[in-house]
C-alpha cells in the first residue's frame, strides 16, 4: 500500500507555480491577482479563505479579500461581482460558498464573468468541460486528476466508481475520468443514494472515488484487493479531545481499507490540500490568459 | 418482449404540440418559428432537414430553410447566425451538422445565442443540463427520456449502461440518467472503445443504451434477461436490394437480442423519429419563452 501524500504534492505544485510567477514577473509581466469575496463569518469558510490567501502568498500571487457582513443584499453583492468582472487588475476571483439563504448562489455564479471564474462553477465552464474544450476545471476534481498524474496511476480502461453525484465533485469527476485523455479513458460508474447495487459496484472498482459526505461509508468488504481509493470526504465530526472541537473525517474507514489498497489518500492530507492548489493553478492560467483572452 | 414504438409516440407528441400551438395562435399569440441553416448537399443532411421542415408543418410551426453552397465562408455563415440571433421573428434555429471542413463547427455553435439554441449544443445549455438547471436538452437524449417516460419504464436505482461517450448522445445521456428525477436516479456506467470490461458491464445492465455507431455490436450474450435495450445506432450500411442503396442499421443485433428484452427499440422506428420530435419540443419551448426570456 502506498499513501498518496496530497500535502507533499500540493507543496510541490505551489513551488512550481511560484517559480513560474517569479519568471513572469522577471519578464516584466503582471503578477497574477486572485480576489475572493467572503460573506459572513462561517467557521469553515473563514478557514478556507484564510488558507487560500496564504496559498496566494506562497505562489507569489497578489490577493485581495473582500468581506461583507451576512446581511449584505443580493444586489449589493452582484454589483461587486460586476465590478470585479470589469476590473482589469483582477485576473480571476471566487465568491466563497455557502452564501446566506437570502442570496441566490446560482445567480451569483452566473453573474461572474466565465473568463474570471477560476472556481469553474459557471455553466459555460461546466459545459466546456463536458464537451472537452479548454476551461477552468473545478478545484476538487482537478486536484484528484493531479494526484493520479503525479503518482502515475493507470486509468485507461480501468473501472472507476464515483460515489456521489454532486455538481462540484461527483458529476465533474465522472466526466473527467471518461474523457479521451490521461487521466481518463476509464469505464466510469456513478453511484448515489438511490443505487441498488452500490456495494457490488464498489467491489469491482479499480479506482474508487468516495464523495458522498458520509463519514466511514466505505468499509473493507466494499473494496477490491489492489484498488486505488480516493477519499473526498471532509465531514467535521465532533471530537471533544481536540482544540478545534471536531475531527475532519473521510468517507472511507481508512484503517481497515488501507491494507487492501495499492494507493489511498488519507484524510486530512490527501485530496484537501490539492483543492486549494488547483484553485492556484486556475489563477495562474487566468493570469496568463491561457484559456480565455 | 414489448417493442418501443418511436414512430407512434413521435406522432402522438407532434399532435400534442400541434394542439398547443393551435391554442396559442387562437389566443392571439405568435406562431413559433424555427429556422434551419443547411450548408451544401450532403445526402443525410438533406434528408434530416427535409424531415424537420415537414415536422414543423405537422406541429403548426412557421419554418424557414436557409441554404448555402458548400463553399460559403465561415465569416458569411457566422454573420447569418448573428442575424438570426437578433431576429425577433425567429424563436429558435439550428445549423445542420456536419459542416464543410473549412468551417469550425464549434465556432458556429458558440456563436448561436444560447437562448435560441434549440439543438442544445451551446456550452451554456450543456453546462446547465449537467448542473440540473432548465435548458435546451439535445434531441437524441431527450427523445430517449420521452420513450422511457411514455412506456413508464422504471429507472430509479437501476443499472443503466451507456455504450459510447459522444458529446451529443453518450455523455448527455449519462448525465440525464443519473440526475435526481424521473427518468433518472439510475446507477450509470459509461463504456467506450477503451473499456476493458465492456461485455460484463452490458451483461449487468437493467437498461442498455447503445450509441457506439457500430452496426450489430450488441449481441444476445451481452444482454441480461429482461433488460430494456435502447438502440441509438443509425449507420447506413450499403444494401443493393434497396432503392436508397443502403439500410439503416442499429448497434444492436435486433433479431437475437429482442427475445431476451422486456423492452427494445427497433431501427428504424425507435429512437430516430423521437429525435426530430424532441427538436420540435424545444422549438415550442423557445416559442413560449419557457426556458429563457
């Protein structure tokens, strides 16, 4: 069994980005600039945004954090999004989700100029990914692709089972694993809460990507000997023994599943760190105008 | 075994549309107007476009056919697309594919205003479908959904295997069969030329959707007893005994597969007639401005 070390790979990717940014700036080109809008004071969102700002520094990006209180109106937020769309200084930006209930997340996402949509959530980027055109691929799926690539894991013709059909992980992951490319060219099965034969499908998987958000859902008997297991779960399970009061828990029972795997990602330290680094990669592409002019 | 009669269903749907259009016009509303651009004289394209014009008549739509010779320039064609985008009289339009090699199909598709893109090929419509937002769903997948619905075929929790990963059938079909809806909620597997376990996957399918474009690819031993088989193949196989010189041939060996099925579509007369009727449904939605204002 080999542990997929997302933390180490993410550091490596950040260094690669930093090197490229230094070269760009050395050539007199503009330093890439990523902006983030954070609404309210949700604990998880605060943590993620702080990590993103820190990652920007590590990569040599300029970053801006724009804060609003939770009672900001939708119109006010949309107006700021439109301003960022027009602001030539800003190469790409994100609006940290979730948003307060009185604001339509979908409306916000669709108001972002798809050419600056480094989260890859705009329908144009989603559609272009499905068709196989250059686009911003959303962070978690892209991070998983990067891990498969860095560990040179064979995917062509393999049976890849994706657990979960969310718009931000399950569906794009399935789409990417079936495309004509590496990583890709896999036979892809998507299972979810309604699936009758979920256990059987898992047992046949060469590559199992668990993104249900159900702590400890994948048990040893569901995994084939020699499988590659990617755990996308990051549920905060209360844990009084920790200072934070919770423990990040994956969808896979790591202790019992790991011995059967050829490769497995831990939680934390697997997919998680790659997510932020994927956003940095998109920000670099935005800075270079590599996908859209 | 029950034959899925796409021809009969398509007639029924056309009558339903015609009734609704008559009511609209009776209320003094505008008659829906579908336009088609046809470039060159490809035999298949001529046939399809003629069938579309005829279907428009049956539905009570206004239709316009705009013809160009095969040597039209890309810029000339794009200019006409932009005109149709602006033309308030035209509710929706299609550009019949394939186009001559000197014209970028992708550029043409992306130039069409997504609000008039009744073929559902624009990245915005593809992306909205993937996310589960209202959109124009492309004709073949939508026609298959309609057949499943009209025959009240159970899909929730079932294993649905899609053969082929094309942008116009395989990928959208997979996306639709996994969404939280009826038809949908299926465990979906996409197989393709690179799949190692294709036969085994097919043998486990409750619903098998064959869209490889390989005549007679699906044989009896690949199909489970009681399966639902949807044959999307329509390859023109030379046949000297026919006036046309060819025979439309499906991806399924009908004679040997049919006895094992609970439901099966024939070729011709299965999915084919539904494709045009799905376009008519989108044209009606466009006329009613039901999806986009």
